[in-house]
C-alpha cells in the first residue's frame, strides 16, 4: 500500500493512503507545494503507526514523533483520564501536510482538508470565504476568515462523523488557532451535547463496537430516538456551557452546535445554521 495522488477539478489535489484521505488547495507556487505535501504525506502513516499504542492511551507520556507531539499538545488541555491524543489525529495530519507545503513554496493561501478537519494558511491581506450550507444542501452564505483572525483550523464532529461519540450532537463545528486544537475541541463538545440516562438514547461500550477503539469500554451513543424540544434545548445548553468554558480558556475562537432542527452558536455569527464546509476560493 502506497500513497496515491490525483488532481481534481479546479486545481485541487487529492491524496489518499490507507485511512487518510486529503483534499488540498493552494494559491501560489502550487506545483512545488503539492510535491512537498505529497512527499510528507507518504511518511505519515508509518510515523503514526510506530507510536499507535501510546497514542491510543489516555494523555500521559509524551510521544516522540512530530505529528504525535502535536496531537499530544492539543489533547493535553482536555485530559480527563479518558481522552487520548487520537482525539485530534485528523487535524494534526492536515496541519503537518500544510506545514510541509508552506515550508517548500511561496503560497498566499492554502488549505488541507482531512475529512472535514481543515488546516488553513493565509498570508497578510489574504482571506478564505468558507461556504455554509444547510442540511438540505442549500447555501446559507459564508463566514470570512481573514489573515489577521486568530483562526487557522476548522473541525466538525458529532453523530454524523467518522468517530464514535459520547454525546448526541448531530454535529459540532469549531474554529480555533490550529486544526488539531479545533479537532480536539469539536470532539469534546460533541460529547458535551448530551442527555445522560435519557430513555431514548442507546449506548454501547466502544470496544464492543470496535475492538481497537481508543475509548475502551466508555459508553458511546449508538441511537438517538425521539426528543422533545425541551430535551434538545437542555442538551444544547450543556454543550454551550462547555463551549464557553473552552473559549474562556483560549482553546477555541467559536463554535456552532447542532441537534435536530435547533442550534446554538458561541463566538460566531448567529446566522450560522449548518456545517462549515471546505473553503472555496473567492
């Protein structure tokens, strides 16, 4: 199994290797940047695999690899005896590939999107217009991230994501200083949107569903049944309280939390009503 690369419409680059799947865009010395990104990408899977047992354990011993250390740093503020560095692996991988590109080429803007966890590069005066869409695919406008904004990472987590969740959020989108920080916070906030002991919510030990889960026997959500409006409000309020705490600590810039047909926004425009999608060049 080797890393694969393919050009996509609009000059984007698609990279895939095992479970890692990236979509990349850049303005500037694109060919040089793409080559550097591909070269670094080809080493990532083996680098992470070498320390995987440690990365699947609760945050404690500091790992050695560059990406693993970035994961450790982003996960450490959330350490609770259960959280592992794997909470932010997608964001950390996106940031590392982006770093290789930026080091190798003169770029005004670039992004690396790892399954919805996005690392951004902006030089002075540059911006990203980040597209917003409803759950039905209808456009709801954009959020503009400018070079002087303290945001270089976007991540989304929740019941619709690729990972197991301890909470019931349909999705949580976070903007933060780095992709790894956004990834870790999105997972934690997805867990915080919850209704413990609610009869309509079914849970199962994570390792019963996936025997290699880094969550061990923690009860992950497998089904969410009917919820009243009051239930949804209660769950979202729990998530909002957790989000405000992360924002007060400087761990996130803002977030939008979604459950059923309701949402709560912290530190972002109230018009935000759906997931942040991959950046589209203005």
